[in-house]
């Protein structure tokens, strides 16, 4: 088991954003994390990546307790992430954005900047951005930024990749490209993926298992085809009448 | 016939049929060397004019403070409004040791560095604890508290300041002493320039640039931002403390009323901003410009106190990338090294 969340809770003032979540992910699995807006999906991701510290519960990664660890430590254990709204280093070129991931991800004190850039160019080529290597991130399109974030996250050589709504804001052609890209990442790097997504079609096709979160609690988990036919989950998404 | 064309990052000089191209980028190694050689010639050109030598030294001192400060601003992602606190620390440490115990400049230097390290470490948690405006406000207040302390405790001798500080060099000729001291300031400035340039074009430069752009993302990518911010703050603080040491031994007297008030800090920040924030060479342009402008405006009499900041304000608005940015535009920033990478 690569990741295990044991009774994890997080509260913001009076709001229980995550409430007693138990979640296990096997190595090599592609797990879709779905739920209505404000269900606590991104908070869960922030808890795993170390951005937030849980109020209670434990997070184990490869058997090691990473609860309350700093985000940089979590990354060095092998967990990397992308963001719902892309957050590149805007004034840096695409190549340097990825080079930061190469240099910082796993402790590489002896790697020179030029070596890191060579390594970064490999990741850029993989996501199809090699031609844009000297373009500033602030001048890139949304799809390019999402690809850049994936390349940067991969550059830290993670075992677990947390992908947060990578398809949001993309047109249909770009969505297809993004799906191809994620499949390529899975094939080439064999990373485990925890993937937040709203587009059910993608979740149905691309994931091995789906976990449904509602009001900060896990209300269902299983094969995608089973989960979408569960009345409890339909109710959470579409309301009581339709369910 | 000589014709000069200015293309992007290139000066094209045509003499008759012959064409010469000169890269005007500072990363082109010959340009910084030529610039430094030009600065090194200045004291020799004005040997007989002590007031100009003093101006050159002042500009070098401003630049020596602004160069590390410029990197600090990017490295900790916060605007330090009180770099002069460390100038005061270095100046008073050197001054007190020299006037009370009669220590020479080379004896006071290690103590000054230790003081810079100590206070740098002591204040470094602020780089993580105090965010944005709060950091700026705290650093703004620190030198003002220090100034009050110098008035309160007689050891600092209030507005008069400490005098009788041993000079950097002792020779028979006053003129020669001044020229050598001017070169000291130039050497210190160039040394800082070299150190910061090396740092900025290394992996550390990329780390600090990442912190400047988005420290949360940098942290999530495996960068220990707290440690790097502390390192950046302490190193640059020590450098600025050493400038205080130089000022004390150069002028032979050191008073907080000269170096600690807001007006001094404003000049330094303007040097950074006009030179171009985040650039290595920008502070040198900024420092010489500010010092020369201030001197030129003295012909206006007391009105120059109003005209000087007014002109600087206009420049800040019209040149957001600084004087240095005229050449650089927004193509890329100095701390982002561009290494051409070939496809594997």
C-alpha cells in the first residue's frame, strides 16, 4: 500500500472540511477522487501534500508516517502535485520551471544547474513543450501551463502524483490531448495517481477506482461503473429527486 | 563614415564598409570587465579633487549595500525596509572597538562579521513569520529603534557620533590615503558584485527566484524555503554589515543620524529600484545615478531637497524595470540564466 489515510480530519473554524476520512491507495493504482464543489477534495490533497496539517488522524506513505511533515519533506518522500488553477513560476522560462522540480524534488546537492536543465528538457519533450522551453510561463496558454505543471511535478520523480482538475478550462481537443498525456505518463513512469476530476467520462475511462467525497466524508468507493450507479452518489451529485 | 545602430542586445557599428557588432548584454564577459575598468579609472582621473573622490566612494558604498539587498528582496520574497540597521551595526561595532580599544580596521572586521552573523540569525525567523507588509513594517522600525538607542546610551555619543576611528590605510599623503580608500570601496563593491553574480547564476539563484515567484509552490516542489530564506537573509545581512565597517573606517567617524534615518534607507531603496530590482548590475547604475543627481541638484540650494525625491519618483514611475531595464526590457531577468539545451 503506497498511501493510507487513517481517520483524517481537518476543520477551518466551524467548517469540517474533511471529516474522519479513511483512504487506501495501492501502488500503481489510478484513483479518481470525485465529489461536488466544496466537498473537500482539494483540502484532502492539501493534507496529503503537507500544505495543511490534519487536526486528527494519520497519513502513511509507503508505511512512513508523514502526518504534519513540511511540504518539501513530503515531496522528497515521493509525493508531487499539480494545482487546480495552474501556478507556474511566471517570470521563469518553461525550462527553468521544470529545472526547479529537478533540483529540488529529490535531494540532489551535487547536480549542476546545466545538468538539471538537460534533465528538465527531457520532461518538457515528454509533455510536448520542448519547443516552448525558452518561453516565459506567463506567456503560455492554459493547456501549456497544465502540461508544464505535469512536467514540473514529474521532474521531482514522484511515486505518487496528485492531479487536481487537470482538465478544467480546456476545450475538447485539449482534453483529448491531456488524456493522452496522462496515459503516456502512466505508461512511462508507472506512477500512482490520485486524480481529482469533474468530467465523469474521463474518470470512467481512465481510473481503476473511484472515491467519492461529500461534505468532507468518503461516501463511496469502488469500480467506476459501480460507483456511478450507486443511488447515494447520484443523490450527492444530482439531488434527492433524481436519485 | 561611422554609423551606430542599436539592435536588441547588440550595438552595430559601421565604419565605411566594415561592420562591427558588440553585444551589450552584461553576461557578455567583456562588458562587465570594461565597466569595472572604467570605474577603476575614475579615482585616478580625479586624484586632485577630494570631493569627487568622496562622491565616488559614496556611490560605491550605496551600490555595495544595494547589490546584496537586491538579491535579498528576491531571495526572501519580501521587501526589507531596514537594511541600514546592519550598516549601523557594522559601523558602530567598528567605531566602538576602534575608538575605545584602538583596534585597526583588520582587527575590527572579524568582529563586525560575527555581529552581522549573530543579528542576521536572530532576525532571520522574521523572513518566515512576518509576511508581506508586516515584514516591511518590522524592518522599517528596527533601524529607528537603533537610532533611539544611540541617543539614549552615551557610549554611542548621540548625534555627534563616534569619532577618531582608525583609517583604512595610514600614509603620509592625505590625497593618496583618500585614493586608496576610494579603491577599497570599489574593491568591496566589485567583490559583492562577483559573489552575488555567481550565486544568482547558480542553482541557488534559481531557488531564490522560485521563492520570489511563489514560495508555496517552491515548497511543494521539495525546496526547504525556510532554510533558504534564512541563508539568504543572513548572508546578505553580513555583507551589508561589512559596508558599515567600511563606512566607519573610511570617514573616521560614524553617527547613526547619518546612516539610520529613513532618508538614507529611501536612497538605498531607490538605488535598488532605479537600478532595476532583481538585477545584479542595476544597483551600480542606480547608485552612481542617485549620487550624481543629488550632487548636481545642490546648485539649486535648499530647493534640491524637494526636487531630488520628486525626480526620483518620476523615474520610478517611468522606468519600472529600472535604468538597467532600458537594455534588458522584459525579455528575461538577470537571475534566470539562459542555457541553451539541445534535443537529446
